[in-house]
């Protein structure tokens, strides 16, 4: 069996694997996609001491760093269940079962989908989730941002500097973003904000050509012509596969203490899949390091 089995290979998991292995204990890492969300990121400018890098480069560097140590890497493998016997047993989608004395869960998060007709069909054909990655593709065009929370309003401010016009659609009667972001948004000349607007369909032929929404005040359905739609309604933690094994909050984030311990002794969690306050690369790596040290501590006491 492993001493430490890390589930998830983003910044949190990579950091946990390196830290665990440096303790000379038997370490494995299972990842659906080694690199995680970093692979979807264009430019990174806030990974301290590296002024500017690209997601693909950082993801490759994570993998190289893990490979420098004696870590069993099981990439392109999805975990589907967890059982506690005398040891923890992690079941993979391919049927394999991996045993370990401790577990570090670092399965990250993914963009929430709006779930209207056209979203799936026009993905990467005008439907986008990442303004940093795809914003420049819409230079000089008209786009919409669905979602008036912090991520939606940040995206709209970002996009307004690149595209011709941005329409922000918010389902509720007011934006949920921080005041300072709203102020900035409303100061921009090429942004329209629609509240009480329920997106009903993303339309297109080969590519997105617009979006239909229901004006919840009048009940009328309206259509706007667009080249792109950015869906910004939040991140969902990848924790469904745990069933009811590990305690989570109401949005599915694993609840951890300051040493990343969960409610199950020997199971730790780090990064975007947890209830930590901020979802950032450097934060996830810090939590990954904490979780490996905490797992080691657990091993020497049990
Ligand atoms: P993730 O990176 O989500 O990694 C999760 C890992 O778990 C992946 O390997 C995944 O394949 C795996 N996994 C998921 N489910 C399973 C399963 N069932 N079985 C096995 N493996 C599984 N942060 C910054 O600091 N600076 C930035 O500039 C920045 N820009 C960003 C731009 C974009 C477009 C996005 C999407 C995010 C950005 N972030 C940025 C946030 C940052 O990428 C995340 O906070 C960070 O990647 C979280 O790391 P993590 O290891 O917790 O999770």
C-alpha cells in the first residue's frame, strides 16, 4: 500500500506529492489530467518569483518536479469511489483499486455550466468560460457575460478592454459583485447590464450568433446578436465522486481545518476542492504542502 495517495494532479496535488515523497514515504498520485486548471490558463503573472509564465509551461514544470522524485504517477485516471477498510481503498474508473494509509484529496474545481440549449453545441465556437484564455478571440466583436457575481463582473471589465461591446446578464434583480467592481463596470462606456434576465438559449449556425433571454419583469423573450458568450456562474468543486464519505459544505467544498484535515482521520484535502477562502495556484500549492506534512505527522503517530 501507499503511505500517501494523492488524488488530483493540479498545483495542490503536485505540491503534496513532492512534499510527501521528500519524507521518504511511499507516495502515489492519481490524476485525470496532470496539471489541472493550469492547463486551461494562458498567462500567469501572480506566481510569486516567476514574473510571467504560461499555463502549459507551469503544468509541464509541475510534472517534471514530481518526476524528480520517487512518486508513482497514474495520469489520465479518474477516481470514482473511496472506501475505508483497514486501509483506504480508492477505486478508479478503470476498475483498479489502490490502497493507502492516508489520502490527500486535491481534485480541484470546474466551471459551472448554464445548461441552456446551444451551450454544449457551441462550446469553443463562441461559448467560452475563460476570459483570460479566449477574450482576445473576440477582439472588436460583441459578447455577453452570463453572471453578475465577482467572476462575471471581473470578466466583463476585462473583456470591455478588448471587445467592441459587452452585455452582462444577471438573473437576479441586482449584481452580486463587490461594490468596487460594480463601480468600475458602470464607468465603462461599452458595457450594458441587464438584470432580471434569464438566459434561455444560445443561438448560432456554425458559430454563436446571439443569445435569447427572458426579461423576468415583463416575461418577454428577447434576442441579442453576439459573437461570443462567456459563462461566469462559478466554479463547482470536483467532489461528487466521494459520495457521502467526507464532510462538505452546501456548495460541495470539502471542509478542512488549518492542517487540511477532514472529518475522517487520515484523509486530508487541499486546493480548490476545499472550503479555503481563495482559489489560486500559490494558495493551492501551500495547502498541498500543508496536507503532505499533516499526513506525515498522522503516519508517525498512528
Ligand atoms: P485543479 O487545478 O483544478 O486540479 C485538480 C486535479 O484533480 C486535476 O489534475 C484534475 O484532473 C484532477 N481530478 C479531478 N477530479 C478527479 C477524479 N475524480 N479523479 C482523479 N483526478 C481528478 N490562479 C492563479 O493563481 N493565477 C492565475 O493567473 C490563474 N488564472 C486562472 C485562469 C483560468 C482560466 C482558470 C480556470 C484558473 C485560474 N487560476 C489562476 C486558478 C488556479 O488555476 C486554481 O486555483 C488552481 O489550479 C487550483 O489547483 P488545484 O490543484 O486545487 O485544482
